[in-house]
C-alpha cells in the first residue's frame, strides 16, 4: 500500500511531463475502445439481421431456357407450380418449404375509413420458419389448416397496421382484400432484416396462397423456397434441389437461366466476410493508435530512467536489489499506462452511453446495433494496454536494473 | 584473535581511461577490527574513494580480495551484494539525499530494502533523526536544511539499519568549519557507542580523532599512524 502511495506520489510529482503521454494513452484507448465497440455492435446487429433474413434460405425463380434440352428448343418459359413445394420437401436437408407470390392490391380497414395499397404476399404456412421471423405476442402466423380450408385470414405487417388502424394490436379485426373480408390473426413486427424483397416485410399483408390464388387467378407461384439444415452445406443443398426441380421442369440442370436461384446462405457468408473484414480493419486502426501512444510511453520512460540513474545508484547503495529496481520501474510505467488507459476506457464508456441516448430510426439502429463496451472488449483492451506497458517499460526497467552504483554516484 | 570485520588482501583496482590503465589501487592489505576507527587520508587521486567503494560493495576489485564479516565480495552476485550492502552504512561526500523525500523518508529509505514494516520504518527513522539532533526537522525536505543538517540526515540514514560498519567519504568536505566540528563530534560519539568507522578525510583535525590513520599515495598504503582515539579504544 505504502509502495503504491509512493509510486502515485512520484507519478504526481512528474505530472507536467507525464500529462502529454497520459493524454496520448487516453485518446489511444478511447479510439480503440470506440472502434471495437462499434465493430461489436455492427457484428451483433448484422448477425441478427442475417438471421431474421432467413439465413439458410434458398429461393427458386422460374426463368427461360437458354439452350435446347432433350429435343426441346431454347427459349421455353419455366413455370413453377404449387406442387413444387412438396417436391422440395423430399430433398435431403430441407427443413421447411413454401411458395410465394405477390401483387399490390387495395386494402380497406373494417370501419371503412382507411385504405392502403400494400404488397400482398400470398405464401405458405412455413414461410415464417424459413425467413426466421417472429409474430408479435397475441397472434400467430398462417397455419396448414388455413391453407387446407382456404380460410380468409391474414397476418399484417406492423407498419401497415399502423397505417390502417393507427395501432398495432389488431388481432381479431378484419379488413377487406380482393373485395373479401379477411380476419387478422397475427402481426409481424418491425425488425431489421437483410435481403427482403418487394419492400420491407412490416409494410406487407400475408395471406394463404391457397386462399388468394382462386380469388385472383394466381395459378403459379413466383417463388418456391426452402430452409436448409446447414449453411455450411449450402452449395450441396442447392445442387440437390436444382436436380429435382430441373427434372420436373424438364430442363438442363446446368442451365442457370432456366431456373434462377438466390442462395441466402452464400450471400450471408459474403456479408459476414465483409463484417469480419470491417472489424479487423477497425481493430488494426485502433491498435496502431495505441502503439503510437505506447511509443510515447517508452520514450518518456527512457528519459525518466536516465534522469534517475544517480537515485537508482543511491537506492542500490542502500541495499536495493536489481530485481527490486526493475519491478519498481516497470510498475511506474504500468501505473502511467493504467491511468491513461483507464481514463480512456471510462471516457469511451461515457461517450458510447451518450451515443446510445441519441434516438435513431429503428431500422438504422438495426444495422448500427448498440455500440456498448462489453466486458470482453474491455478485458481485451486492458490486456493490450498491459502488453504495451510491458513492452514500453521492460527495456528502460532493465536499463535501471543494470545501473552500477559506483558509476551512478560519480555523476556529480 | 577474532576474524576482522573487514579484510583486504592485495586489493587492486585498475581503471581504463581511454585505453591507458590507471592503477587507482595497487595492492592494498588492510584489516579493520570491530570497534575500530580508521581514517583514510592522502592527496587527491590517491585512491581513497576507490578503496571506500570496494569496502562498501559498490565496486569490485580488479584483483585481490575483499572480505566483509567473513564473506568474500568478489564471488557474490548482484542480489547477494545488495544483501551485504544492507549491513553497511554509507555517508557520501555530497550528502546524496533524495530531494523529493522528507528527512524521515530519506532516513527510512534503507529500511525499505530490509523488509521492515512501514510503521516500524518511520519509528526507527524518527528515533535516528532525534539521535543526530534533528528531532525538530523530521518533515523538512533537504532544500529546507543547512549543509550540516543535511549531512546529519545522511548519517542518520547510514545508521538506521544499525550496520556493522559505517563508511563516510569526506563527511566534512562540503561543510563550513562550525558544521564540520558538529559532524566530527557526532562521529566520535557514534564510535564511542561501539560502532566501527572508516572515514575518508582531508581534514587532519578529523583524522587525528581516529584510532588509526591510514595514509594512501598512488593507490598504496604508505604509512599507518596512531591517532588520539587509539588510547580511548575499547
Ligand atoms: N571510473 C574511473 N575511470 C577512470 N579513472 C578513474 C575512475 N575512478 C577513479 N579513477 C582514477 O583513479 C584514481 C583514484 O581515484 P579516487 O577517486 O579513488 O581518488 P581520491 O583519493 O578519492 O581523490 P579525491 O581526494 O580527489 O576524492 C584517480 O587517478 C582517478 O582519476
Ligand atoms: Mg574521493
């Protein structure tokens, strides 16, 4: 305790000269902390967004053949069928399958006062599981029975609910679509999701394909899609599905134009790569800043030790061992680093708290995340600081320990 | 006869000055018994400080041996040398007090390295400062003390570990004559209490108080005289 007091007193007595070094460390740490915190927030947010986007989803679109196949000419249109969903379910590794088609149509609230022209998604009951979205508490998504009985039920996006009803708890209310009353059974919340098509899901209305198709003469789905078991085997799963669909459509499986695919698992992998790259970049910038500060510490420590050579000689003359001198000197450097780095961490925590107080659009927030200084990040930074202090302080401390008392005391 | 506290055999120190060897000490034999009071004198450059540094384990001989309380210092590693230094009190010509510390803190310094608890250090340092007549100046910094007072703080610091041996290199060299007399009296008093003293001095009046006066010239002992202290020695 006494030692610590003396250490701090000595640091304090050198405050004028140490201040720039400590400020350098403080800002170095602040920069690193903020960069890492934003990296963390970004990563968490992107992970969530990717998950909510149906990260293990493979979507198929019918196209036009670009080459002849088994006597059939090129240029044939490939139409997906509702039965292709059942076909997909037979493919190994497919956990869920659905179809999707959509049109914009007029929707009127039950009291007839408000209307909108949203995107109406006609989907299967497994659509939700494939896209990994959630329905808000108190409601449900479309069910198999809804399809079988062609019930007039709908799941409404939260933003559309606001628009039509000025509120979001609208389960049980009805609205008119295709001139028919539909009962709302669930609400899809506002979430940040990547790779959504035809606008944000929270502005859409979801109805059973089986109900909507006869009402509007929608015979064929635009899309059939599947959720696969393992994003790591995305390429293999895609090939298996393609083989089956191409067989049914009687087109060349190698004909990419005939059967177009959007494999989210592969896209997600690319996006994750970008996120990781960004984080590494932020880390490198931050660590470089810290290194600059560490060089300042090393310089200052060398100067302090040189000045202190007579004092060190004197301490040795009174029985200090080289090891005691070395650790004492190292402790001083670490104290300097601790004060500078500690204040930097504190400032970073305050700054990030402030940033999180700024109200942001929920979707933007979904990409930025909550840049908070996590315990892990703080520990990593503390470790890096300790390492910097150790590296910056070791050489000067060794110099101090190697002082020869006779030489030191001849200085005057 | 018991083993001498300090024993030098053909102690030699050669410095290298730009390639030319300088024989600061050219084979010195000297024994100092417990309770002895030895004054080292000689012209400037005769090797007095070099000899003191060897005795104080601040330096190693180029050749020959230096035994302190039976231990040969030439064979010791830095940590053991440090341990041995804790048994020796050193008073330097130019005080060498740490300016940032108060009198008590300066005096307590050697106890830090002797594993003494902080409270005990402060008590011992206070007692020692009172002993050298500075009980009223405990918390003054060196710059607030006169030269004589600073030298007394330095002596208190050298004595606080109750060392076997007290070494003083020109303790009166930087003092006016009145302060010099005070220090001279203090050293004699300490010796009469039973301590072993080796004092380097140009000051004949100080040397005359010692039991033995060792005269150096060009790194050799040329004569050993008997001083006033010889008769009084225990
Ligand atoms: N580190 C060194 N390098 C080179 N020569 C040295 C060194 N230390 C001492 N000397 C030389 O050794 C000789 C003895 O020096 P020393 O300091 O022991 O003399 P001294 O008797 O204490 O003199 P003074 O009375 O002036 O203090 C001198 O010639 C000095 O120049
Ligand atoms: Mg000298």
